C-alpha cells in the first residue's frame, strides 16, 4: 500500500489517541512517535480525524492535477461524488462544474452515474440468488477490512467495482484519450485509484484549496434533474434506497456503518450467524457524508444527510448499462500473517509492567489498546513499547519519588497557595518534631513554621534560597529554600539541617576571637621588648660615638 497517510513527526505528543481510535490497531509506536503500519491499515482516516496535534496528514495530489490541467492536449474529466452538496453547501453540480472548468477541467460528471451502474449489478446478484450473503463493495475501507482481516468472508463481497471505478471506466470507454480525476470526501479512494483507471484523486478539502488559490468562488444554485436517485449513495441506507428489490428473493436488507459495527457484522458472518441477506456496509459512521474529510472540517451528520437526500431525485440516470464483465472485480486476500506470542511470552511482558496476576490488569485503555493482553501482544509484535502503560509509569514515578523523599537527608515540605501543608517527608518531620503526617497535613503552615517567607515568595514572585534561621522551639538551625511551582500551584520547601555547621561556625568564631586576643597580647609584649632593646641600643650608641670622637681628636693632635 502506498503511503497516503503520513505523520508529521514534530507534532506527535505521545498521547496514544490515534492508537485508541484505530479500529484495527495498525499504528506502531516507537521512538516517541506514532507510525502507521501500512500493511495493516484500512485507510479509514480515524487517526487523521482525531489527532489533537494534526500530526497526521494526507498525501496532497493537487500538484499532480495542476500538471494534468496544464497539458491542454489531453482533456481532464472530473468525477464528482454526490456528497459534494454537503461540503459545498448551497452549490449544485451546475455551479460546481462552472468552477471546475475555470480551473481547466474539460468536463465534469457525477460519480452517481457510476453508482447507477453498480446498483444495477447489485440487483442482478440478488436476482441470480447465488450468494448467501452479499456485502456491498462501494467502500474501499470495508474492502480492505475484509481483505486483510476476514479472509473467510471474501466470498460474500460483491465482485463489483465501486461507483468511482465504474464511472471512470465508463468515461474512458467513451473518451479513451481523457484523464479522470475523482473528487470526494474519502481518503481511501486515493489507494483504490492507485495504479488503476483513475489518474488522480482529490478530496473536497484539496479542491477547496485549489479554488482559493485560483480565486474561484463556487456559486450557489439549484439543480432540477430528477434522474439522480443514485445521489443517495453517500448516506446511510442510500444504496438500498436506490435498489429495486425483487420480491421472493429471500434476502433481508441491512445497513451497517462504522468500522466497529462492520467488524461485529463480519465476525457474525464468518461464524455463520448471518445468512441470506444483502448488507450495505460503510466504514464511516454516517456513510460517506461522515467521511474523514467531512468529519475533520465540517462534521454535521444530520445536516449533511438532509442536504444529500434533498438534492437526490427519484429516477435513475438514463445510461447504457455495460455488461457484467465490464464491472466485475475479484478481490484477493491481502492480509499478512501475524506472529502470535505464547501465553508465557504474554505473561512475561505483563510482569515487566508490574502485572503479576489478572487482578493487576486494569484494562484502562490509556495505552490505546482495549486490554493489557492486547497491548502485551502489540509489544511482542514490535508495535508498542513497555513504557506506554500509564498506571505502570505512574507507579514507577511514585515509587521513584517516594524513594527520594524517604531517603534524602533534606526535609521536603509542600504547601499549596492557601499555605496548607500538602506533603511532608520523614526528614522534615524529624527536623520539626512532628510524630505523624496526619498532624500537619491540611493544616496551615504557620503551625510549624514562620509563614512570612512563604507569603513573600507568593506575593512578590521571589524565590527564597539558602535562608538560614534559628528555630528555638526545635533547637535547630535550618537552611530554607522555597520555590513556587506556578503550574502546580504549590510551594516546595527544602529544609536542610545546618545546626552542626552553625555550631562549628560559632566554635571557629570563638577560637578566632581567642586567637586574636592572644595575638594582641603577644604583639603588645613584643613591642615592649623591642622598645627596651631600642633604649639599650640607643645608650650604647651614644657612648661609642663619644669614644670615637675622642680617639679622632687624639689622632689629629699627634699629626700636628
């Protein structure tokens, strides 16, 4: 399968919502990103619709169509699905044709023409009465669902092309030189057209973008064509409403929409619980008017259904019905065999997430899987990761934080913005002489500490760091750090017992003071000694000077 749905990796936020909503769990989660498993995907588009980060995107074929329209040597004909009336509200096939021709389309036709051919083939199958159960083949996602997951039901899928294929085949039969572009609300049609008769597929959203880029406005208008009963195909029960049901065939006629409902019906068929019926089956809830493009951008099932039913006529299109062989299509089983883990392998994976007994299997669905066992199987198949279990992660985080809180020598005190104690660890209880958590939890912090630092942090948006205070009632010096977590609306207080440090500091200060006093005394004594020495040295120097002067005078007299 070509990749018609893609992931914007930067947008994925690990919410697992796409896995929860994927009806066939064809999404693999690894590297903190969701990845579509294309071999298992049925292109229902639910992951595209429900992704809160718009991380899923469809392959845009507007550029391909632009290139086709630029080639004036080849006519390009649009096949427009009848659900257009729900997307382009107030328009008609006539006004939409005008807008499409302004884009460069050579001609515009309704896919309902192909629907008329298909419904006549369904009528023929009912008349022939050769199939016990007949499942309509209009919805490509249903065809993929059966082909990949219900091989035993393949024999009941009507061997008839879809209305899109029937119409485009008919266009090329009439105009072999033409290229065809299908325009509708469905993502899976891009895959159905791949390597087939249809040259390109545009969603209504892509067409609307082309109109905006070209400055084209689709005008409102009315269409009086009564030969348009097949326009009912995109609504629930629309296929059956267009069919002429022969009496005496023995068939009952049922409609099933939504993938989960389809899966239930297909399982019943596979088990032989449903017989002799014709089932109109659609993957989208609300059928085509509830398709992913419609649901993502303009979801209003009642209004959309009303618009289509009001627009449809009462008679069939006047067409030349081709031979059955022209519309015949066999669909092979296209699923892949999956490796299924043993019971022991499943139990081993469950044990790794703390699920040692069935009682531990909460089946909460937060990982995207319905049960813990389903998720364990997905882990074995490489589609899920152990860490995707929310209860396991919460328990792991709680144990981790509790271990830190219980074993850290620092006291931890958590207070809300009303200054009520929310949490306190054992170290803080010991520092503050608290015997039981229940004595302080929910109480005002003023009962155990001065509230002014907390008030200052909250009112002045300042953090208190390394504030040292002496708590006389506890006989301790505590270093206080208070941080305001605005997101959680709490004040986190870290208390460090610095009593020993403070006492050591006081001792050092006392020793220093004593040392200074001793030094002062030594200096004073030394100064006295120096002064005495200086005095003695001064007397001796004077006597020496006198003696030398006399000697000098004596020598001078002798020379004379």
